[in-house]
């Protein structure tokens, strides 16, 4: 008798797909649906020229990029923008105010990625609606008379908004990215590269040098087709100090070291200080201390300090993305409330007037 050993039979099971794809409107289609009219286009070009003049030292005002850590809801964002637009002409002899219009948010692991990605705040990921809502909101802010600023996180998303921007940032985690350096090299607006998360300046300096040169790179045209993109280079870049793992880097010694690093690389000494993030220890109520330090240094003759960033919303603090949300409160990083922000900016203008 022959014994046959039981042998498990291999069963073919379908492997679930690890990704799916859903078409989105191309940048050209979205721009056609939500156009930038000629008068606003002229305003954007004027905004860029004004920001460029401050960064180049031709205009001795302080550039102030201020607003919510991220935009998540149109009504409160527009109320904030209207207040900022009302304040701007009252301080514009000393401060050039630019509205923070951040619709993408970098995440260390996972979390809400911004208005573009999840406009309904429910994880549904309706990006087509996110693109539409974000562009419409930016256009409404422009109509209030404010220059706009954002962080360019996803290079493919940049083409949906870059015609609206007066200034843009490349974050600490993406300043080292070749793709982001290529992106900046083709933009016609001033861009700030943040120092690395470790607080070092080398990555941002390398990024500025790379972006100043022309590139030929993979990209997407306005119709959404894969394209060979050729850029001419962007010399309108600067360094943004945002602190690092070791702590703040807005103090005089750190600013002097940053200035020396820029000179060593043959770069113009154009420096902005991010009053939030590691410079404030992620405590929004310490942002005024950082701004005071910048003002002290400028008044003492530190000409390389050309701008600051502030995270500010209608009300103080932040809130978790759960349950009923409080109107005008950040759902990402904590912010200064409007009352504190207005007082801070008025006091800054008074100090600079002498």
C-alpha cells in the first residue's frame, strides 16, 4: 500500500490593486473655468515687483507674509483677508503685507493634507473640488487687494495656482528636492527656500543656486500632458530661517552665520525669518518675541533681514479635526488671533517709523 502525503494545493487569489486613478481637470481647464482677468493679472505682476523690490533692498519696508497656517473654510478665510486688506494701507509705509493662502500642508506621517486634497474635511479626497474651491478662494482674496503667498508642495499642483501668487515658499523637507528646485527655476515670482529641519543653511543655499539656473526636466504642460519642460532660471530666491532641531535661529549670531553662508556661496544676503515653527518652539504666542528680535536687529543695522512670516487666524490656537469645528480657528498649527496680530503689526510699523 502506497501512502500519499497530503500536500497543500496552491490557490490562486486575486491581488488587490494598490492604487487607482481618477482624472482631474488640467490646469488649463481650471484656469478657463476660473479665469484671472486682465486687471487682476496686472495686479499680480505689480505685487511680484513690489515684493521683489523689498527682497532686493530697493524698498526698505519689511515684507510680512501673514495669515492662517492653512486655509480650510472659505468664510472665515475671507473674513480674515478682508481685515488684513483693511489694515494693509494703514501700515504700508513700513510693512508690505502678503496674505498666507496655504492650500497644501506637508505631513510628517499622515493627516489632513490641505484644502486641495480634502475640501470636505471628511477624508473623501475630492481633489477636483479641492482644486476648484482653492483657486476660487484665492481669486476672491486677490479681489480684496492682497498679494498672495503659498507653499508649493506638490509640483503637479503648482500649475493650477502659480498665476495668482506674489510669493511662494519651498518647505524645509522639500528644499533638498531636485524636483522642487526645477519647479522654482521656471516660476516668475520670488520664492523663499527654508533651511533644513536640522537648522543648517547649506541645503537652502544649494537650492537657491540650482533654481537660478535653467533646467530641462520632466513635467506637465497646461493641458495635463507629460512634457519636457525647459526653464530659464529664477534668481528671485532667498533664505527663510525657520529654526531647527537644536532650536531657534533668528538671533543675531544665527542671522550673521546665515548671511556669511550666503556670501560664501555667492548669493545675495536676502533673509526672511519664519516666526513660527522651531523659532517659536511651536508656541504661537511666542511669535511676537521672534518678530521683536527681527525688528531689534533691523533697527541696529542688519540689512539682510528683509521679511518675516507669521501664522495668524481670527482666533487663537488650533483645534482637532473632529466634531463641530469652531469658526476661525486653525485645524493645523496653532495661530495668533486677529486682535493680537493687528496690535503686533501696528506696533511693528510704529517701531520702524522711529
